[in-house]
C-alpha cells in the first residue's frame, strides 16, 4: 500500500467500524505536526484527546522509553521492579496524596475507582452489602466498559449493551441542588469530570466543584475527580480542580500520564481509601510495568517545573480571545473551555461538526467533532503561538469569519 486511498480501503474492509475517523493516514509526527503517507503535513489540534499534551515524539519521553526498553519492559506485579517505587512516590507527591494504584487505560482506571469506592463504602463507611450507590452527571464520558456505559446518557455509547450494571444515580451536570437531593446514607461516591470533555468541553458554573467538595465532605462521601482528559496541564493547572481550590478524595488519571508513548493510568488517593485492597482483589498484568513507569516518571518531571501549565494558561487565554469573533459574528452558537482546550458549537448555517472537521482537514488542520454540532480544539501544550495562530486562522476561514 502506497496511497492514502489504499490504506483507507484496507482499513474499511478489515477493521470493525467502532470509530468513524477522518480520512487521513498518518505516517510520522513531531511536536504539533503530523505527516500523512503522501507527505502532506497537518497541524494536530486534537492531541489524542489530551494523550499528547507534551507533543508528538517528545525527546525526553522517547529517551526515557528507549533507555527502559534496553533494560526490562515487563515483570508483572508478581515481582517488584526498580522503577515502581519511584513512580508511585512521585505521582502521589504530585497529587498531594498517599497511595497510587496503576493501571493501563482510562477506562480501567475508572473501573478501579468504582471498585475502590464500593469497597471503601462497605469496609469503612459501613454501607450494607449490595447497597453502595455512586452519583454521576449526565452527559458524562468515563469510558466504554459495560459498567461505565451503564451510567452513560449517550445513546451511542449505551444502546444495545444491556443488561446494565446497577448502583448509579444520574443528576444534571453543574446542578448542586440536584446532587444534594440524591445523596443518601448508601452513597459512597460522587464521580465527576471537572470539565466534561467528550460532551463538548463543558465547564461547570463557578463554585460547583467547591460545592461538591463541601457536600461530599459533610455527608462522608468520596469525591472522585476524573481528570483523564482535563488533568496534567491541559487547563493551565496540573489539575482542573485547582481552578476552584478543590482537592478531591481521589484522582483518576490517564492519557497524558503515558506521554503519548504507552498507555498509563492510575487512581491516586489516601491510605484510608486505597488501603482497602488486599492482595488478589484487583490488578492488571501490565499495570505499573517498568516501561510505563519510566515514561510516566519523565512526564511527572516535566510537570513539576510548571512550565507547560503556565504555557497552557497563557496560550489558552490567547486561544479564547481568538475564538471570540466566532460567537460575535454568528459562526458559533457557543464557545467554551479553559486553558488550551475549547469546544465550539458550530452554527448550523456553517455546517455540522463533521463537515467543519473535514473542511479543516482539507486545509491542513486536524480537529474532531462530537455530538453533531461541536468541534473540540486541544492542541499539544508545546504548540508555538505562531502555529496556533495559523490553525485558528484556518478555523475562522472555514467558518466564514
């Protein structure tokens, strides 16, 4: 296969259609740019849904991976390895927590958080067996396992996958009164995205996260923050919860933790919470493997300087100023976001999200639509201001502004 058309035809013929990717076939990538099999360059304004916060081919991360590849890549958790203790220690310190439970994918981390909250509820809070309840928000996206889609309100994610796992209550996102109304003695946790990414980069009303923190603390309920997309620099802070001065009981992390090199995820919490596990009750063959730990340790080292967080905040302010004319000129019905992350609801007069994404693809810019009318903009945090401006000029051009 040599042409993009041949690659696309083979993919169409031999892969399950669980995704609807844009018709581009990437061959190489560096920084904020990707090159397809025909040699055409594209500005990446999606960054793997935040998995590539540090850019494609980050030298520090690749060097860390290469060095570890020459030593040992996998031991399983049947044995200790010499990167594990440092990884757990340094990630716990970054989060201001005590214990780390490493996994691989974001969905695994969310499943781990659910199991942790239920076990904590029975062993520590004293909820009667089989009664534990977790409260979530509508329009959430926490993954696609059977349990997780059981509390999704997205028909595409949920339909035809029942019977569904019980034990969840769904309330409107951003509605503190609705949340308070469903929290009862059987409630063990509130699981929220501090900013809902897949829903279109929905930012909750000011004070909401702080209100959730106060409510959960008062009712002896765990506050679990799914920072898989919003965390590790994307919003201009290490964690999106920091914008309201909130520290949850548990962070759920993934995507950027693996630096775009390997899948790495983790649940990070206190000794009281994660200490409920005993050997054999939960795990993963690849969770916390040496290669993953080596890459994640370099990610943590990058984040500790605070440089990329500051960069995301500064470029994010610029991003939102440059997107404002879309709203003013009627090209967008809404523009939301925080830091180097935005959701743009395209006015129907300019097309739907998929059409706009395809037009941008033709002009060398890669974004992705969600929920019909929305496009998400989330470039790598290492993007230059000049490249960002070039990409935003293409967005304005496509939307007729």
